[in-house]
């Protein structure tokens, strides 16, 4: 008899990690969460419906955990990188709206005009748009941005990971009130 999911798949399920004061901190794998649970470092607030069956025990698969020791300086900012900029922009060119796997990152205000490497000045752009914009600002190139680029915060990123199975995450990510 073959289970529908292999054990290793289940162990890599995403687990929402909350700080001791319930503020969302990060996402880890179920494997890591189970280890922390055995080390008595966390409380499990919610489990997935799936169980991990090993010959000796049936383990519940954690979905939301809370660490016991409060971590100060929990910085909710997202690291600025090509990958994270494309993800923020939904893998869509911010000039023509085309979705593509071959996007570039464009400086809204060009570098040589002292445009900075900031969330507010970097957007996803397709190669065509990047080329036709060249070394101009959007105004000069008459290529208005579809969205004003903003600094994301990690809560937004976690919210995007919430699928049907992660319904239990929603109250902790301010997507619905806690009951
Ligand atoms: Zn484009």
C-alpha cells in the first residue's frame, strides 16, 4: 500500500513560526518544527490534518508553532534581491504588464542619475521595456509604471503562502479575526 504523500514531502510542509508574542516571524519546514518541539522550544498551536506514520509513532504534522522565548528585534523587512523584487511584482513587467520568466530588474530612476538600489526604485521589467526605457526615467520615456513600487513586509509574503491547507494561518496573519 502506498501513501498518497511520501513522508519526506510531508516533512517539508510549510510551518508558520510565531514569536512568543504571536507576531509572525518566519516559515520553516515541518521537519524543523518537529525537532524544535522535541527540544521543548516551541508550542504547537495548530496541526495539519495529515499525520506522519512511522513504525513506532504517529506524529501530528504542525502547521502553526510559537516559540517559547521571545526574540527581540524581529525585523519584518524583506531582504532586497532580484528574486524578491520579481516576486513582489508578481513576475509581471511593471511597464507593459506582461508576465514572463525572463524578467529583468529595472532602476526606475537610472543608476547614472543617482537612482538607488531600493525597493522604491527597483521594478520587474521585460527585456523589451527595459531596452526601450534605456537610461531614461519613466516620465522621459513616457512609460508610466503600472504600480507604485513599495517596500514589502514579510506579512504580505506569508499571506501569499496561504493556500487551502493553511487556513489555520489566517488569523495570525491578520487575514481574519481570531475566534
Ligand atoms: Zn514590458
